[in-house]
C-alpha cells in the first residue's frame, strides 16, 4: 500500500533559521496525529506538504506524489482546514463554500449542491444563508471544515480543528472526525495541541520538537499490545528498585519525581516487585496497573534528544 | 427547498479545466461589486460623458441642426485624435476614481480575513488569483473606457463613411491600447496598495493619496529642477504621452514616447513586485 505521507530528509529553512531539519518517516494510518510544542514545526510541515514553503533539503510525498514536482495534483486530492481565521466575511456560508468548491474544479451547479451537502454535514445547514463574518468562532471552525471537505478530498489536513470550541462543540468535532475516518475512504492528518483530541481520533502519532521528529507512535498497535504497565510510588532506594526490575528484564522510567513506571516482562508478577522492595527495605505507597497515555508518550518524547528521523 | 441527508460522499464528477478557474474569482468579484448602491450609481454616471459625446457626433452629422446653429466650420465638434484623447482623459479620470473605490474591495478583505491559504491550498496559483481579481477590474473599467470609445469611433465611422474609418484606424487601436494600459496600471496600483493596507477604506484613501502625491511631487520636481524628470513620477503624464502618440497628436508632456512606455512598465513591475510579496498563503517572518 502506498504510504499517505513519506518524508525523506525534509528540511525547510527561513532565512538563516532551520525550521524543519531532515525529517524522515513514512505514515500510512487513516488518522495521523501531529504533536509538538509551539515552534516545533508542525504548521511549517503542513504548509510544506501543501506547497506553501519550498523544501531546502530532501522532499516529501503524498500518496506517492512528490511535493516538488506534483504539487498541483496533490492539492487536488487534499482538503485543508487552517488554524487561524480564514473566510470571506461578506459572503454567505453557502456562497463561500460554493466558491471554494468551484476553485477546486467542480462545475458551478455541482459546487452549489456540494456546498449545501457539506454545510448540512458539519451542522451548519440552518445557518447556511448567514454571512460567514457574523458566525461565532465555533461556527467559523465548522465552515472551515466544510470548505476542506466540499470537493471530496482523499486526505484532509486539520490544523487545530478544536481551537476555540466549547466542550460540546469540541465533542461534536471529534465525533465528526472519527465518523469521517470510519465511514469514508479518507485519510486525516490532525495537528493539535490537545493530546486528548489526538488520542481519541488518531492511529499514528508523530511528535516534533525543534524541527525534528522525536517520537513516532502507532497508537493502535500500542493499544492492542499485551504489555503490562505498572505505576508505583516507592519510598527509599527507588533507583535500586528500578535497577533490580531492569535486571529482571522490565523497562522502567521515572515520572513526576518519585513515581516509577515499569513495563513488566514475561514471567514477572506483582509479588516479585513486592519481594524486591522488601529485600531493599523499600516502602511501596501505591502500586497500580497503568498504561502509558499519550500524555506520557508526549512528555517522554519532550525529554528525548532530537535526531530527526525514526 | 431541497432537504439534504446528513452524509458525506466523495466527488467523482467531471472537473473544470484548470486554466479557466481564474475566471471564477472574476465572476464572484463582479457579483459582489454591484451590491453597493453608491457604486452602481457612480458607475451609471460614468456613461453620461459618452452619451453627450455620442449626441455631439450625431448632431455633427445632422444638417438641419448645423444650419440652425450657424457654426463657422460647419461642425460642432471635430472628431479626431484630440477628441479621443480628451474623451479618454475624462473617462480615464472617472475610471481612476472608480478604481479607488472598488480596487481595495478585491484583495484587502481576503487578506484581512486570512482567506488566502484557502485559495492556494487548491490547484489555484497566486498568478491566477491576481489575474482573476485584475480581470474583474479590467472588465468593469473597460465598460466605461474603451468600449464606449470604440462605440463612438464606430458611430463616427458609420456617419462619415468607411473611408474615414480606414484613414483613422489608428484611433481605434489607440482607444483600446491606451485604455487597456491605463486600466492595467490603475488596477495594479489599487490592488498592490490594498494588499499592503489591509483595511479597505484606508486602502481606497491610499490609492487616491498615492496618485495625487505622485502628481504633486512630479510637478514640484519639474518646478524645482526646471526639468521634465517629474513626469516620470506621474502616471497620468506617462499615459497622456503614450496616448498622444497612439492618437498621433501633439503631446503637452515633453518626454519621449519610449521613455513613457518604460516608465509605465516600471510602475506596473513595482506593483507586481508588491503583490508578489503580499499575495501568499502565509507570510514568512525571516
């Protein structure tokens, strides 16, 4: 199967600043999450994939089409919902979406029909004859989503789609993203600061930091993997306990200072942990099974040294 | 009213050719322009001059009216290069004021509301965007400049005979070419300024201000330096010189024709450069 997005040593430079530094990876999931702190290069990566910025080194491919040579073809199959306000204020929503559909190549009548459909789909059917400039922030987000899907793209790039939405509107947006993913032959790239949104909707996650890839995670695989996560709060020689657990083949990591997280290897039971703690005169104040959340993955990735590729 | 099921489906119908998509913007821009009653009224008033000229041409060929007026040369107006130069001067001035009102409506709202990424994430280039908006202005301003000009030329040809038309064919070419260059220049100036000054009203004032400032500055340079170098800073002087040459009449602007053409090209080039800096999906802070 052709990967949705392939990055091959992709670098982008603005003036003397390297914004993206030799990114290399291949993403094939139906929904791909793009995470990273402010200034990590997420939006620059999206803009480069859309051909807004020229790569200084390397290249990228979307559905096998090179962004350097086939950008027009790529734009025909991609829908983009930008992060910031993007609309034409003095147009009704239906005229605005119709214009966007026509610019994507749909004939005028088909564009009008699709504009109505898209607005109904995102839940703006009743407000479709109102000017977009009079919409609330949440409604503008939905209008942006409608323009991104109106021409029936194969890949939708959503940049912070839940920005400024109240909790019910956020839930509706997340539900809609899931629905699009499941019901249609669509791929979605979701760029968000909200880890919960990404965790709820994405199969794959790419974490960027300072213009480099610091972590790739296949959430689907991690969800289905039969790994045993234990979180404990020992008092005493914590490092010694971690060392002993690692000696038994467990993976250990500290979080929040005193908390110790461990992935138990095969054949290791909870009573082995108690035994090791007792041998070292360590109190275990708390011990519970706990899987890594995306937040843990993200925080761990932020501590990682950057090397640019997977 | 159609009732749509809440469903999403991919589009698999035919697509319009890519080269023709710039005209979509023209169509939408034109439909938006006439929403303003003031603009519609101003646009209608622009036809007053051509109407008066047409009546003049008609009376020029009406023997009973000429006999009634006892004109010395047996003519009310002399339809020649000077007539059309004056006509284009009047209509060109009106076109400029109209551009100052409608020009900023083309790009400034898109920039103010961040709409450009939505255009350029499709298979739609920056050049097509500028061309689409430019075409809207060209279409509108053509209706008050070279179109009535050529109609007057046609009326005069019809009344004076084909021999007159053949003898004065350069006037027809001049009407079109002179108007087209003027429209192109004022449209580019209006678009470039509206791209830099995102507030529509300020952009309109800026268009008027820049043109009057350039004219005043050019006149001041001419007066202080006792030269004609200031004409190169004045778009009106440059186009007058070019049109005078096209109509084969003596020009009040004493600069060479080729230098006037170069001046116009440089001005258009600067406007295109300003547009290329601003008409982008995203501004990059380096």
